C-alpha cells in the first residue's frame, strides 16, 4: 500500500469512528487524546470552547465535565445545539459577545478554554499558517479576560514562522506549556496543539504589559516580518492584519 493511500485510510478510519460514536467531527478524537494525555477537563469544570463550530469539541467537553459542569461554545458560524452546552453566535473579541459569555457563566469561574479554531484554508500554506497564528493569538488574549489563576488553555497551531513567539507568550502566562500532536490528526498535517496549564496569577515581568498579540508581532519583526496596516482583499473576520515578509 502506498504511503498516500495509507494516510487516507487512516484519516477515513478516524472519520468513521467519530460518526459511529455520534460525534460531529473527527477532531473530537483529537480532544479525547489531549484529555487522555493531560487530563485538562475534570468533572464539574466550566469550559469555554472558542471556534466551536460544528460542535465536535463541545460534545467531548460536555461528556467530560458531566452534569455538574458547564460548557459554553462560541463561534461566528451558527452551530446546531449541543445537548448540555450553551452556544453563542458571535466574535470572541466583540464586547457584546463577551457580555453574553459572562452572562452564561453567571457566578461561576472558568476552568478551561479550548479552541480548535481554524481559518478558511486558501491552499497557500504561508497564508493559512499566518492566519492560524493570528487566530490562536487572538484566542489566547481573549482567554485572559476569563481564565483565573490555575486555569488551562488549549489551542491549535500550525508549524511555521512566528510559532515560537506564541509559545513564548503562552509561557509568560502559564507555568506549564507543551506541544502535543494527537494521532487523530492527519499524518500529513503540520498542526499541533498548545497545551497550557496553570495560569499564573500575573504574567511574567518580561511581558512588560504587552498583549500576546503585541509579543508575537515583536517576535515577527525580529524575524524580518512586518504587519500591514491595511488589506485590500475582503476581510476574513479574524481581527488581525496580514503578515508579510519585510522587503529589503
């Protein structure tokens, strides 16, 4: 069997397993494998799933936290109801959406923010990786509004330029940061997951009050990459500007 055919069969196997168990996406098993390895979700936890559409990760989170827990999913796209979860349609950076999340939480504090957020792929790896980096950084910054000390954060990232800047920004906010590649990911995929545990009471001094986005932008600048002030193409609704190589 060719390597390509073997990879396709493996991918289809996870898809078939997910469908047979009632999960909306094969990516549900990525979160299951993250949970098996790190145990980030506990019974009774309060969980925010950012970029929850179509709901596979939300389903797994509901299972893990059980009846005593609370799962809130948020996405720009309309997501079919997930039994046991509250779904919000909105932009995580929008004040209205932030207010809706706080209302859903009530008096309870978050324990975990999870995010399998991904851009609409263009087929151009550099562009897709850049947008993914921006999205993950956006979610990290947004999570800091909700997560108390001790909380956990999980997000998808794609290997490429700037990833170390995001990892450093995460390490400035959490005591334990690791990369993990679930076997449920496609063999040819460059995706990995950033597992951040135990949010620090305050960011490390070296951040000097910077947001994660500002830290990543500084890291990119040191690599010879700059951020455009404006983009002529239609917006992709990610809340960031495109990154480009600095011209010599």
